C-alpha cells in the first residue's frame, strides 16, 4: 500500500451523493415555499400596478355578506352620498326651492332619497338619518302662511321651469309635490322617533355609519316640526268636501269611469296620504310625541280620524285579489296569490290610451327642433300621429303603470311597520286596514304579471297588470312633445323605484335585483371603469355585447353614456333597495 490516505468514498461517488442530497433539500424548500407564499401575500396590503390582479389575493364576500347591512353595497351607497348626493340635495333645496321658489324640487328629493332613508332605517344608521334630516329640514323655511278661509302653511309654486311652463301653477300649492315630500319627511321623522338603538355591538359599527347614536336636539326639532306640518296639511286636505269626494269614489266601479278625467281614479295622492298618516301614527305613538296628538282640538282629532277612515275605505275598495302563475318559460309556473290596484279604472285615462298597442312603430312622431313633420303634402310643426288613440283597443283590466306603482313599496312598508299605532291613534278596526300580506301579494303580481320571465335579461311591462303597450304618448310637460314610452320602456322603474326591497317577500325579486346589479353596476366597471380589476368578483357578468345593449336600451340611466351626476342619482336609488332586505 502506498502512504496516501484513502477517502471512504471515491471522488465521483461523493459528488453524486452530495448532488442528490442538495436536490432533495432544494425540492423540499420549493414545496414549502409554494405553500407559504400565498398565505403570506394574502396578509400583505396590495398595490395597483400594470398586470396586477389583486382579486386573487383578497377575500371575496359572499352574496349574503355583500348585500347585508355593513357589507360592500351599503358602503358604496354611503360613498355616493358623501361624494356628491348630499351636496346635490342640499344645493337643490337651497337654490331651487328657497331662491327660485320651484316646489318641484320637493318631488325630486323624495324620488331620489326615499330608498336611502329606508336602508338607513333597516340598518339602524341613526347618525345618517339625522344627517339626511338636516339636509331636507330647510325646506320647511319655504312654507307660506295660508289665508282666513284656508288656514295652515303650504309650499307655493313661485318659479322654476315647471311652475313657469305650465298654465295655472304659479302662485298655487301643488298638492302632489307637497305630498311626496311629506312622504319622505314623515318616514325620516318616524325612523328617528321609533328606531330602537341596539346594545353596543362592534359588528354594527362601520364606516357606513354607527347605530350607537342618541338623537341630538336638531333631530328632535325635525320630528316636532314634521308632526306639526303634517297636521296643518291634513286638516286642510281632509276637509268635509274632500272626504265627500273620497266617499263617492269608494262607491264607484270601473263602468262609472267613461271619460279621461282622473276624478274617480285612485291616484298617488290618496296613497301618499295613507302612507303619511301611517308614519305619523308611529311618531304619535312615541311617548314624547304622542302628547301633541292630545293637544289638538277634539274636533280636529275627529276630522283627521274620519279622513283616515275614508282613505282606507277607498284603498280597500280598489284592491282586487286573485291567483296568477309565475312566468317560467313554459306557462306552468307556481300559482300565487296576487293583488292589483284600480284594475280596469284607468282604461280611458290619457296616459294609458295606448296600453293596448304593443307594436314597435311609434304611434306619434315629434318634429325635430327647427324642422317640421310632413303629413301627405302638408308641412307642419305639430306632432304627427301615425296611429290614432281611437284605433287602439282598450285594455279593460289596466290599472297603475309600473313607475307610479313604486309608491306602493314605501306606503305598504309604512302601513306594516305602524299597523298597531294606526289602529290605536285613529281607532281603526282590524278589518279597516289592508291585509297584512298585501306587500307579498303585490310582489307576487310583479313577478307573475309584469316580469318577462327572463332571469338573465330581466325586463318589466309598462303596466303592473302585465299590459305592455305604449305609455304617455303625447304627454305634454311644460310645452314639450313626448312620443311616449315603448313596450318594456319603464323597466328602469324596477331598478330605481325600490322594488328590489321586496326581496324578503318574493325570492325571485331578490334574484332579479342582484342580476341587474351584476349587469348595471358590476358590468359597468368590467367594461372599462378604473376599478374594473380591483372589484372583479366571481359573479361579475362576462356576458358581452347583448347585455350592454340591454342596459343601454332599457336601463339607460346606468349605461356608459349616462351623465355622471344622473348615474350617481340612479345608483343611490337602486343600491339601497338591495341592502338588508332578505335573510340568506
């Protein structure tokens, strides 16, 4: 043997063994790193950048969480309010009402904010309710005193485009716009007076607003002022003559209506009065506010109670009940109990004269600005009637249109919440109140009669009874020309009118509301909005051109071409109706 020490392994074998050990360690390290990195990244803040896909790293809310109080949709709604809607409402009251004397702002404020108030009530956002009250309260400063024969303050039309453009409005009270505002104000005041503040719960408090607030003095002042203003208006609107007309209407049948007059129709005015009385009863049922009811003169309390009784008698007389089957593509859906309002009474009304015409050709053509329409060889600047109303078959069952029927959402909610208070304050028997499931019946009517049965591309007929003819052909507002609304043209009323709040009454409405949320809200950002990558979720639609066309044609307030402020106002009507309305 030589003197060289022998290595236990030859050099080649040693190298091979080392390489094998290194490879095994390396593979194990890569495997452990692959397990650990996603968990580490998921806890890190994300930063937007080219090619970044943070939706893979963020927790995705379930549908129930997204639409629950405190969820993403409520947060987005309050972001709209904080970002632009609050200032719009405050400026509208200040500029249009107080400076110009345009009382139609009262109508607009109710239209845009009532669904928001309902959401704040459901989610017990006391601070937000106080904030909304502070925005609308200055409207009371524009009330003008009445006269000797007509006491009580009122809003009087003094200016603005509508007051100035329609004959006979200047210097007059416009009852409908006053009613709509009091419908909103009474709802806010009722929510402030009756919402129970729960025990402290961290889950209830969030960036959307906190439920842990006691009412400030301004809120108490708003409740008191609203209660007084309601009394002043209802005592004037519910006088002996008005009660007599309501009683006559309660005894009428559809056959008694043979002109275009609205005298015998159950319109949105008495409906709003019922809703206001319901909200007021809830306020008066409060320990502090109820004292004011007893301060009224005995004959005033008696007159108000009589007004409530006859309003409810008329309402009940105009409700009809039957069963109908839900549209499911084959006409054999489930039969459900439904309700209809004023069925058959509206067949002669001017706005509804084309309810029986469902063609695509415009029945009336308005001349373009600066041009004239041609009829034969004559040239005229008047609208051209292609289809005369007299040639359109009457729909004998037609009642309310889909847009005006949105008032049912708020009024039926007010009736149900304040049912006990109404019975006590106005001494009503149970049979004088509408059925307790009336909201369920109307929700069923919406999906059995008005909905087109398509869950992917939902549309709704122009009339709540399922008639889908043209609406308001030739309607002239402030001297304008209106060609009318074609079939399915009022579908947007489902979105902005608060109908999705009936999700708890009818599960299909929940599905349709969320589907339209996918198409109109989430789809908008997928189509190129700056938040499209950040907010993409598994339920975001990836449907293509036909769904964009659906939104552009039937839901234009949510289309990409809609003006930013108009779209924000439409969203603040739609989003609140999706929040906190259905248990998952």
